[in-house]
């Protein structure tokens, strides 16, 4: 088999694994594993969830300073991802996947469950293998408008209490 084809197949598999590891790491509260799925800086836009302006933030600050306090206050989460399609072009790639994210906070007035569904379009770039993770780097960005590195919420159920009410965020 052609070496370029083999490299592309390996890249696709590694990127798909990173996409799956992203949600699983959040559900397991494995913050270092979640950080390893991201570039050092990420672009976020929570406008569809809670308003605000897009911003660029260090992945470690995002995960440990914002997401961890919210997730640790929840009783359960479960993130489903798939199918994930990957298009590789040299050292760059795009990954597109559907997602469903379930969040549970027992005893919450108005509803204990909050579920989102949509699609995530992410850009991926090759990085050097090393202690920070594998050879491919997934850059996750949360955004409202379709375009590079976006998370598009297509639907939700529940009261939407999670982001504004968990851990005082």
C-alpha cells in the first residue's frame, strides 16, 4: 500500500480517537487528558448558551478554571460523539462529528437533566510527538456561526440551568 495512503489512514484514526477522548475525558473528570486533546490556546464562543463575546483562552485555564468547576458540581455527564469524518490534507485536517451532551444535577427545580445536540467542526494540525501528547493536535473551539472550528448547537432539552447555575458560574 502507498505510504501516503497509510499515513492518511493513521492520521484519520488518531484524530477520530482524539475526538472521542475529548468527551470521555470530560465525563471521567480527567482534566489532564482533556487538556491533551486541545491546542495550548482555544477559541470559544458561548453566545448560544449564555451570551458573551468570542475569546481566545489557554486550554489549561479553560479546562481547569471554567469547565472543571461546572462538571465537578454535576452528578453525571455523558457525551456521545459520532460519526466522525476526517479529511486530511498534508499536515492539516478537518474533523466533523455529531454530538449529544447530557448533564444531570439531581434535585434541580425545573428539571434535573439538560441535553444538547449538534455538530462539531474542528481543525486539526500536526504537532511534534512528545510528553504533551500524540502527533496530531485537535483544536477545539466553541462557536455559534458555522465556519472553522465550530460547535453548532442544533437542539436542546431541559431547563438550560447548567452553565449559569453550576458552581456559581
